[in-house]
C-alpha cells in the first residue's frame, strides 16, 4: 500500500481527505465508499488498478478524516452529486469513470442522473437505482420497504447510540466478524475500521446521509416516489450484485435494464452486500475491463 498517496482537497465547500494511486495523467477512476466504510474499502483497487489508471478514493463528506458539516441539508443527494463532480474537476478532468458501493453507489447514481456530462462510465456495486428503489418502497407488494426499515433506527435521534453500543456490536456482527471468519478481512483491517468509526463525528456524518434523504413509507412521511422514467442514466453502466444482500431486494434488478439502457449486469449468488470485501480480485478485474472500454 506504499504507493497510495493521501491529501486533503477542498471540493464543493468541504475539505475531503483523498487517497490516490497511479499516474495523475492516466484515465481517472473515482471510487466512492458506503456506510460504515471509508476510503480503505477500495485499497486493493487503488493498488492493483494504478498501473493503468489514476485511482482516487475519498473519505466522503462527514466520514473519517473528511470535513463534517453540521447542517443536515449538506448531505442531500444534490450536494453529494456535486461532490462527485467537484472531485473530478479538482483533478483536472471533465469526465471520469465513477465506481460506487452502498451510499457511494447512490452518490454515483445521482451524479450520473444529475450530471451525465461528468460520468464517462458508471459502476455500481450492491446499491439500488434510486428510481427503482423509490417505486418499490411505495409498492405494498414489494419486500423492499421492510428491508429498508433499519433506516428508521439510523435516522432516529438515538442513531449514534444504537450504532456505537457494545463497541459497535452490530457492525462487528454484520461486517467484521463474518469477514474475519471467511478470511476476507484481517485483524489489521478490523483495527482500521475501528479507528475510522471512533473518529469524532464520523458516525453522525454517516447517519446524516440517511437523515437527509428520505422517501415515502420508510421515513414515515408523504414524500412522493421518484420515478424510473425521471432517473434514467445514459452512459455505459456495469452493476455488480451480491444476491444475498439483506438490505436490497433482488426486485431491484428486475427493471434495471429499463433504468439503464446500456447495462452490463453481473450477479454473484455466493456474495451478499459486502461484495467489495468478498471478491476484491473479481471486482478489480471487471472494473479494469469495463473502464478500459
């Protein structure tokens, strides 16, 4: 990992800690992590793809070593999408390949929807297309609303307490312990995650993504659904999906081609939501091939 560089850049009014690797003149890939992750989720991709690409992985706003705005509206989709564009522009590019997992996937989708001129190619790992998911959450016949119910706890005033109690017991049981048992994570990796989770304000920053972006029955309000017809993406898109994901229903894949006309879909029955940890070499190989066009 010695080839990974670290710096702080100001983008869209916030200081972002950024890890990068590779020749800055090479084609750029921007990697966006989810919750409760940080730039480190992409360490293998930064290392292994830097021979051909300029690889950039920020701590997204509110997380780990990046700035942590207090205002809730600083975490709304439009702002997150502007962060993506801002990072691309900061490194002197008009467009880049954008890769996102979980909340990083939502950031990637939103950048592609709102700023298609900045996204050359799109790669999403286990994150529902926002229009499809919104319609599913509003559909009584869908299981997505029930799968999304955990968001209520994350959005509550007790979110920080619930997440951090028992020394991050939920994160340990769902992420670290299975990863350690399977050999996907090391004790050193676990220590890095604990350090990030214990960074002051980082958990609140992550929970604010859920608090700032609400939809329909899951939030208990009357927000109207977003529609697939209004959220289509036009650029070549690759979706990698662990079929054992407990948070996103497989129904999210049924209409993916409608939302993404230029789609490559890869399904992995043996993986779940944490596909980034489970098959990093496969992720790297697929991103390499797709990013090269």
